[in-house]
């Protein structure tokens, strides 16, 4: 097990820190002097850490890329109310040195437990055509393997291993509650839409090593992929009513709810509209939970601004404790502030004794 994790690095340290991380982003930037420096986003299963490497960059610049694992040694400081690492030494790690579970966030729920719950939901569908479609889809070994592992998104919501299944099961729970409230809702149709609306994400995303879009995902998107998957399975069910197929496909095509949000169609019947709102609500609630839980602001009651939610979020526990707001900060520059001479001297003093005979 690696140590420390990102969420252990919340305060400035008087001594250099050594740990290993997944490189989630790598940018080569230029100082005012013309020299190059590295701006990295390092991560593990607990979160992300902004990092800068100011010196000795030519020695390591070509030795690693995004999605590589690196061992780093450096100092933690606070910059714009957030922890930031100044890296002194860096080396690429071989996969044999790491335990993948340390670096990739995953659902807190057990995947076998979630799969059993999903299987029970499918078993409870009474419409024979919809049940047959769901059994054909989730009985496919490749689909089942991917569905158990896939995130629900690259970074917006439920962006962790098992996130897709956790999100879908959450929406299923909401669907059960709301379907009993609205008597005109066909529960079997609604739950089929819930289970299939994001199934295209199992092929849209790569999630074996970091989260990114596959070539197919870039070209088609999960909505078109899901519609194709439904068409392929319906093709093996000759008695599946074409009208029912149209309803299922419409729910997939319209679940984003708005044309400007990527839906080819607007929801045009009650189950499709309800699916959109339940899906949107669950994703937004998860966005806010993750924003508050993972925010790296050291002081203050509010998180950083979320472009997805179009607002910062209140850290309710801090607010109720009466924690004061931090001093106003100027907006971040295009690059993080380079250490001034005094701070650089302090870093050098802290770093020098620890590097003798040691390799990060």
C-alpha cells in the first residue's frame, strides 16, 4: 500500500515528501526566463494534487507521459488556498512496482453486491419482451464484464470504477419511488430505460489505465453506441414489437433532455421525461457530493467554482462551525507562481540533506 495518499497532503510540510502517483495530466510550460518547467496533475484513489517541477526538467521531460506512474520527492506548500507540490526529483515507475488499486478511485459499494442487485431488478421485470432484451444484454459476457467495471463519466459524475453501475442502481431506486407516485408510468419501460440509457459508456470510455475516451467514443458517443447495442440484441429477439423498440431507443436518444446537451431528440412521453430528470438529478447530486468531499481548499466554507454545477458549493460542516472565510486572493495566473528566491532557498535547505544517497 502506498503512502502518503493525496488526501494526506493537506498542509505545508517542513520535510520533503516522497510518494508515488498516476500522472493525470502533463503540460510543458515556459518560465519568464525562457526555461521550461512541468505542470502536472498527480492523482491516486483519494484525489488529485497540483504539482510543479521548476528545475532539472530536461533530465526527466521525455522519461514519462500522461497515464504513467511516477515516484516523486518534493515539498508541499499552499498556493491560492490549495496544496501544491514542488517536485525536486521524479522517476517513472514500472507497472510491477505498483498496486493498481492504490491509484484508481472506485465505488465504495462491492461490485458483486451491486451486480446481484441489478440482476434482481431485471428478474422483477414482468413485460416478457423487455425482460428478454435485458437478459440478452446483461447476459452477454463482454457487456457484463465491462458494465461491472466502467465509470459513469470521464470526470463529471461517478467518475470512478464501478461508477456506472452505482449510478444506474441509484436511478433505479429513484424510479421505483417515482413510478408509484405517478400512476400513468409504465414501470417496466422506465426501468428498462434506466438500465440501458448509459450502457454505451462501456465502449465510449477507456478505463483500464486512467479514464479517457476511446476512438469509438470520440467518433460516435455513448448515445449512438447504446442505440446500436439495443438494435443488435433486438435482432436476436424476432418477436420483439417494433413499436416497443422505438420507445426504448427514444429513451436512450432523449435522456440528456435538451438538444444542446447532446440529445438527438427531446423526451416525448412520460417515461422518457421522467428518466431524464431522474438521471439528471442523480448525476447533479453526485457532482455536489464529490465537489465538497474532494475540494482541496484549505480554508473557507465554499469549494472552488464548479463549471458543471455553475456554482461553488457550501461546506456545510465548516459553515455550521462558524469557520471564517479566507482572505481574498487574486485570480490564479496562467501558470502557478514560481518560487521566489527566499522560498527557493528554504526549499533547497530542506531538500539538500535528504537527497544524499537517496533515490526517489
